[in-house]
C-alpha cells in the first residue's frame, strides 16, 4: 500500500494481464533496478493476481487502470489507497500496535465487498503476499476488484458519485462472452454499460437465434438475400 503513488502499479511474474486499455504513461521511481530520472513508458492494463493470506484460502485480486512493468525481476507492486477508495474499498492503515486518533488500536486491514483482508506490517510498509494464479485458479477462485474499470483521474475527481458505487459482479471480468470477448471489452463497445445490463442484452438478442444445420454446411449455398437476417450478426 503506497499513498504516495500517482496510481496503482503492477508488474513481474505475479500478474496476468487480462486487458490493455491502449493507454500508456511515463513511470518513475518504482521499477526495481531503474535509477534513471525519466522512467519508461508503461501500458495501462487490467491485471489479476492471487492473494495469499495465512490461514485463509487463496483468492484473486483484480486491479484495473494500473501501470504494468513486464520484468521478471520486479517483485513489488503498488496499490494507491485513494484510487481503490474511489471504488468503495475501505482501509485502516494504522498498525495493530498503534492507536488511531480516536484512541482505539489500529486494525491493519482493507475491506473489499464486505470481506476483511488483513495486511502485513513489517515496520515500514503494509502489504499482502501475491503470486501468479494458475489457469484453473482463474476460473475457480473468488475474485475481488481493487480499482474501478471506469478509470481514475485524481486531478478531476471532485464528484465521486459515478465511481464510488461498487458493482458486485457475479461473473469474472475476464470471462469470455459472445464473440470470444471479455466483459471488459464488451463494456467498451456498449458505452460502458453496467455488467448486468450487458448480460440482459445478451439474453434479449441471442436466445432466439437458433443454430440451423442448413446454415452450417461445409459448402454453403449461395443466396441473393439472407433468409434469416437476425442470424447475420
């Protein structure tokens, strides 16, 4: 957890990139072994990692709109609490052995979708251990979003109403839907509509389109006009 960062950063072998926004940004001072004043241009992505909490089952964390540094030696990622808070995540970054302003001891945790995730404190930073998820884990494990897929603009973030309402997702954002596209890609194509609206759109537009054997011939017959126009799309 790094409150001094400009936005979330991920990198190294612990992450699986599931979407590329097509945007990029110059990043300084975070990459391992990089000391130059002007840092490299890094892509802005959505990526998934597997969190490991002692005594608990592993689960997935999804970070949207994060800088990605593709280097196997990179062993640290950064979560900007303020970016996550805009997506409804709650933090208590006071160590358990210290008191908060109200006199109560710190709880040293973050809360995502009502799930309390304990943080480790080593005397100078709070963190959780992560690793690269396996393909089976990507399908089977519970997942939690750390940041919003809508984006993060701290310099123009005076009205939080549009992005503080968390959408509790029943489907993984990287699950494939019609056309072999992920929910993230479909959201971009449908004016950033909520996931539930997109799923209802699928049901309303694809359920009545039957797969007909006559339209699946290896050698199709030629027609001047489509006999089933709703199947063209």
